[in-house]
């Protein structure tokens, strides 16, 4: 069981498609002996969960992870309706759409939909980032009991790659607003983007969120229309899932 737990911790370091695992770095991150990490990397590679990164010393995600991810997506037919609606939205507005789920208080991006004029800031499927730094992540957090969020997050919330530097209490205020109006917002001056996100419960304990990301200079009327359409989509899908 210890080897299984450490193997899962090792796989959890794959926070984006571009991450390469190396023995020394992984051992330092997980506080494990290099010999243990080296053995786990070899076993995970034999199982197809990892693969060698070319001729170098690193390891990256393997085909078995893709297969398991495909199985997860295949058993969620309601996602087809979400994908259809998001594709329609990003072809009507200059925007990009994202679908994601929470892992703890982090957001895992499942899918991305680009339209004719997508927002060029791209978050790759499979990438992981703090949920409080995204609209879809905040929409998902708003469905969680606030005491869980208080226990899981520090008092000061910072994300170096995003325009995020706020207190936990400020986030809780945002989440309360999102609960009341049905959607969460992002306004990132650093990246020059904005976003609107919503979330629904597919089943008890299994929430999924989706968001539309656009340039900050989008017309206010378009932003309001996107928020209204996302909320209506969330209500429609929610009825299918008894949410």
C-alpha cells in the first residue's frame, strides 16, 4: 500500500502535458529516497502510465493514462451536451471554452474548445492550476462547504502566472456572490482576459464546471449574454442530472 500511495503521489506531479519527471526533482518534491523514486518510475513506465522522454533522463505521461482518461470521459454522456453548447458559443463569440473538475482545491482542465477567433491564452487539457485563479474553478469551489475551503487554503492566495493576490476572505466573498447569481467571474489584467464560469453536480460528490474565456475588451453586452447562456446551459444540464 505504501508503494501504491507513493506511485499515486508521483503521478500527481504531472500537472501539465509538458511536465517531465526526473528522479532527483521528484525525490526532493516527495521527500523520498532516490532509489525509491527510481524504482517507482520504472514500474509506472512498465505499466504504461509513464514513458521515457526521448533519450533523456526524464519521464512523461504515458498512453495508459490517456486510455484511463478516455474511460472516465466515456461514462459521462452528459458531457456531450456540454461540448455541443460550448462549441456553439465559441463560434458566436471571440472566445475559448474550458471544461474542468476539482482535485482538492486545484482545477484540472479536461477539455478546451476554440472557435473561429479564440482567445490566444491557451490552457492545455490535463493541466492543473489553483482553482481560485480561474472562473470555472471558482464556480466549482462555490459548490463546496466554505469550512472545507478555509481548512484547505492559506490566508493569502497568490498565483504568479495570473493576476491573483488576495485574501482567503476576499475569495469567500466572491464565492458567496457566485452562489447567489449562479456564475463566477475572472478579470485578469496580467493576461488581458476575462471569463465567466458555472458548475453543476453530475452526481453526489461529482461536480463539473465549464467556462467561457474572452478578451477583457469584449463588449459588456456580449459578456452579459455569455453569462446568461452559460447559466441557462447549467440549469438545463442540471435538470438532466437532478442537480
